[in-house]
């Protein structure tokens, strides 16, 4: 079970101009005291086809973490356009919001981002050199892709199992004999009878970053930390948070029903698709 559960992410300024900062209101719950801080990062994917242009926009240490529901605002600078090819400024890309504890990443939220001009004329006939002040970004905030990882927290008991436990009883039949023992003996005899049986394919061997100030909210509902949440629009101003969907397994990669990647016919999205499929 995760000690820290991400409850919601609200994108505060969306859509916005390409050169404006990113602002995320993040709500999470901590179930027990932690010895170290949480490290949040925001990464911008600068190219749809290569990871050579990915940029870490900002990182933030949050702590000490009190038990209960916590909220803070994570603000990050826009990407450096000098590190992005001109042909990759416009179109579809991805931003990644991640959180790690003791350098172990336990949650990742990916958003598709569509960059386009704010006028139909420029979109219809874009200049060879992008006019950055006219570019507008639109984060698909209602359809995040959330991936959670089981990690070790402060105690060894919280560490995920590297291998499944031994189950010797699963190999025994009702009489206590090894399941399939007779069949194994017969197979060995057949293989020993001749080279033709030995050649049977079935017989092959296999073997210094700033800290954020937390806004602590009271836990009014015991179920507030539940990790099974229904997705809703992150643009809502009522709750100040976007609830994130999740499956029941330990390491989850959530498939959001109805998620459609924005399209850009001029670019193949190998790198973008690989990230969002992680």
C-alpha cells in the first residue's frame, strides 16, 4: 500500500500562451510520518520523435509532510525554446508531472499538450520561423494518464516483493507426490530411446531546490485517501482538484476510457506515444 496517495491535480492556467508559466494545484494524502521530503518534477517533451529535447522545467522538494490531506501549488517556468527544434514548437507533445520519495518515483501523471497559433490565418499558413508570442498551448487536463509504482518507503516492510513467494504445495497432488512426476519419467524414457525424440522441439531446454509551503486541509472523510477515484475535469474551481482514475493492482498504468490523443498529421509521435504508453 502506498504511504502517499495523489488525490487530485488542477491545472490553474489553461489554455495559456506558450511562454507563460505552468501552474498545478496538487492535492495528496499522507498516511504516516515520513523521514524525507517528496520531490516533484515537471518535464516537457520537446520532440515528438526523440528524447534528446526533453527538458526538466522545475523540481520542488515538499516537506516535512504531515499526516493527512495536503495541498500546494507547483509553478514551473515554460520550456527554453532554443532547445526545441523549430519544427517541433507547434503540434502535439506531452508534459510529465512526477513525484519521487528518496529518489524512487511512485507516481507519474502525463498530459497531452497541443501548441497552435491563436489565429486561423497563421494556423492555415504557418511561417517557417515560429512566432512564439502568437503560440497558445492547450493542456488536455481532463484526460490525464496516471501511472503508479510500488516502492519502498521508510521501512523494509513497505518494500514491494522482488519475487513471488515460494509455493511448494502448489506442485504436490492430493497424495503429496509431485504433480506430473510420472509424466516426467515417461518423457525421459522416450527421449532416451532415440535421437528422433531428442530432437523434438518440445524437449528443448529453457532455462538545492526550494521547498513548497503546504496548505493542510482537514480530513473530513475517512475515505478521502481512497486511491479509486473517478476522473473529472481538472478545470473545476469548486473543489480545486482533479480526481484521478486508477486500477486495483499494485503497479498501475491507467487506461483512461475515451482518451484521444490530439492529432497533428505532419508529425509522427513515436516518442510521445512511448511516454504515454508507459
